C-alpha cells in the first residue's frame, strides 16, 4: 500500500493522476478525464497514478471502485504504483487539519444549508441555482483561537483572509483569477458528520503523492483556487493544471450519475476502442487511425503522439 509517511522521493519527473469518486462506473465524461490525464502523463514520459476518492462515503456505491479499475484496464489505461483509497487516510487528513488549526484559521460552524440560505436572502443576496452559496461567515469569531477539533457535531471551516485573490495558469484555458473570499467564502474542511471534504483530501493526497500535473474536467476548475490556497498555507508546492472540456448531454448538463449517464461499454476490445475513440474526438485529437483491426495498445500509442495538439505538451 502507498505509505503516506514515506512518499516516493521527488524524481523531478512528471507525476499525474486520475482520481475518480466511486459513485458509479465510468461514463463517457469520466473516460475523457481518464484518457486525457493518461495521455498527458505518457506524452511526458511520466507516471500515472490512480486514486479512489471515496471520501464522501454516503455517495459512494459499493463495488464501483473495482468496476472502474476493470473498465480502465479494459481500455488499456494501466496505472503505475499502488492504488490509494481516501477512506483509509483519515489520520493523514486529521494531521493536515491540525496543522491548519495551529495557524488559527479553523473554526467550527453550526449553520445548516437552510440557515445560510436564509442569512443570504436577508442580506439581499440571491444564489443562482446550481451555484454554491457564498458562506456569510456567520459563525466566524472575531478572533480565532485554536479549536479543540473534538466536537464532531459541527462543521469546521477555514477562515480566509479578506479579498484572497488567487491567480493560476491553466495549461489550456490560460490565466485565471479568483477572489476566493467573495466567490466562495470560508469553506468547509470537515463536515458536521465528521467526514473530511474533497478540498482538503485532494490537496493533501496530491502533495503526498508528489503529483506535478493535474489533468481533470473543467467542472473542477472552480475548485482550483481553493486548493491552491490550501497548498500555500500547508506549505505544499503547486502542481500544473490542465482542465479538459466537459462532456455534456443533450440538455447541456454535465454527464453524471444524477443525469443517468450510461456506463461505457468495455465488453470486448472493439467496444472499448470505440469508447476511447469517442473520448479522443472529444479531446480534439485529429487524424487518429481508425480502430478496425488495431490493438488498443497500438491505438493508445498513436493517440499519445497526437496528444501534443491539444494538451500542454510540455512539462
Ligand atoms: N474525485 C473528483 C471527481 O471525481 C475528482 C478530483 C480531481 O480530479 O481533482 O469529481
Ligand atoms: Zn456557521
């Protein structure tokens, strides 16, 4: 198993990852993220790691992790090193939380979503549907002391500086700036059910696994600034980011379990190749040999050569 206390030494080389949440099997959208991150890693002669992000356990489906791994292998997307499961890494996240707490930037919050919505409405702020509410800092004490971190019935939030501007470069989309304080607000690190949040877990894991390049769907773009802030205050280095175009359904909605996205068909190598081709087309890869009579390995090699047309193509 991946040993968090003895992470692999930094090699100076490219280390990428695919980090699916096992809320269902791979669909066309998640295959795009898997293929894009795999191609970018291979193009740069790097390592490609698989991390199962089963941190939000109530949303996970039993067996989906095994199914995802089976689908990846059927598509020829073999990972390097041991797979890690976030559900087994609570102690590591707790340590990061304690480090933040020592900086006196963690406080507990008892607000429900309803209270937050109510507070915002009373301040005349409307949150558009599908958009997260900016936390109005209701529970934030004027002076933050170290929290006991023991009360499991409350959420723990990260206190942000005023007007925290985070600027980052996306390898494909270019430069981005976000005011995390006004666009997100003090965000949750540990929920009131005791579970650590994606934001904290992903940052800790990317750092411990020495990930140098994060290639993932554009739906995660608006989490990036929050994650960079956490990297900054935890003293981690910043990986490069590349966000891939999203696959949407006929209503323009992101494919997900909620939109009942169908799982990719990896019944046999011909059907897996067809799925890979669809994903590659979506990534804008041109002039790939048609799949007929071709092995997946051969096709993936051609796709790796074609990749620089879309992605960073640089380390
Ligand atoms: N687990 C996240 C998801 O499946 C992806 C995390 C990431 O790539 O940063 O949406
Ligand atoms: Zn609160």
